[in-house]
C-alpha cells in the first residue's frame, strides 16, 4: 500500500525575512533622555519664539548701547510727560526721562536679579535635595525638616522683611539673596523625590558593586538622571524671580530709586496713571513679555523631558 510522503520546503536563508527582522542596525544614532528631548523640542515653534525673545533680552542686558544712544539719566523737566518724538519712540516720564532708554538699561538689573536668585535657588536646592534623597535615614530626616522650615515661610514675604531691614544696603546681590535664600525648598523636594526613585536602579547598584564611591555614584550616575525636572523648574523659577524683583520695586522695598529697573519704573509711574498711563504700560509690557518667554520655554522643556507627555502628543 503506497503512502504519500509529505514534502517539506525550507526556504534558503538569504531569501527569508528572518535575517532582516532579527538584524540589529548598528548605524542608528545613540539615544538618551536629552537627545530625545532635543529631537522633540526642535520641532516646536514655541521653542524658537520664546528662545528669540530670551536671546533678545539677554543681548539687551549685556549691550544696551546697541539699542539706544540716549542717556537714561539725562532728564529734563521741560519734556515732562511728553509723547513720542524723534529719537524718543516711547515718550518721556514725569521727570522728563526717556522711557525707551530706561527700559533698555533696566533690563540688565531685572535679569541680573532673576539670574542670581535662580543660581542661589538651584545650588542650595540641588545640594539639599541630592544629599537627602541619596543618603536617606537620619540625613534625610534632618535636611527635610530644615527644608520644611523654609518651605513654611513665604519667600516673597521673607524678601520684603529682609529688604526692609537692609534699608541702606539694597543692592542686586542683597535682593537676590533675599529672594533665592527662601525659595529653594521646592527645588530640593522635587530633586529628592527623583533621586529616591533613581538610586535603586540597576546601573547604580552595578556602580556600587564595582567599588565606586558614594559621592562619585551620586555625581556621575544618579544626579544626571534626576536633574531633568530641576531644569524645567529653574527656567520657570527665573521668571518668578524677575516678577519678585519688580513687585518689590513696585512696593518701594526693592532696589533704590536711583537704580534703573522695571519695578522702579512702574513704581515711579503710579502718580501718572491717569494723565500719562503709557509710562507705566511700557515697562509692564517689557516685564510681561520677558517673563512669558521664560515660562513658555519652561513649559516646552517640561513636555520635551517627559516621555509620557511626548507620547501623548
């Protein structure tokens, strides 16, 4: 009795799709959180818009002479509250000072306070948050309680008190310390939480097993993988520091009136809000535009550095 013998066909390996399926592409560019964030962020129009405004503000602060040749301190009461004219596009203040020139030269002061305050906040917050989160136990308990004490004090109220005490020493450094010295607990808390979630990762365990010191492990492995939220918070915090300086100046407890800043100009324009409101509006627009640019940049960075947010878009 004849039986049918089944025939089996095996495709040659070079004709199979398994080779291409299992092949590993060695030409792909390496990727990590920050590379992926850059690939995402460069596709966002808001990144370029806010970036242009920020670069422009920094350029104005560093080289105000490129944007105006008018001396902001050359005031003439004969021009009091006059409107725009040739060479004076925004008119004059009550004291006869050029509004445009004062805004240009006041940019340096406002950005300097914002930058110094942000550096102080970041340095203190990163040190406290990194040490507390990485070492834990009693170190975490002590540093966290210190942070809670400062967190319970509204930093703006503390800045008002400090500036009221140092009446004769109201400098850019003092106001920066007054703002930044009480605004760091939020940064410390966020970084502490990130480090607690990262410090038990496999690569951290491997580094410890290889005999890498705890400080080196924290600096080389844990901190770089935990710092992304701090970058976002720093960008937004810089905008908050600029607003705080302007508010202190508006309340009369900021920098001396002889120092040009947007807050002082807004404060000086209060009496003319009815008969010449533009002397208050123009520095307010400069303040709002700069702060908005930093806030938008922070929002863009937050979305780019969050894989979940990138996946939702």
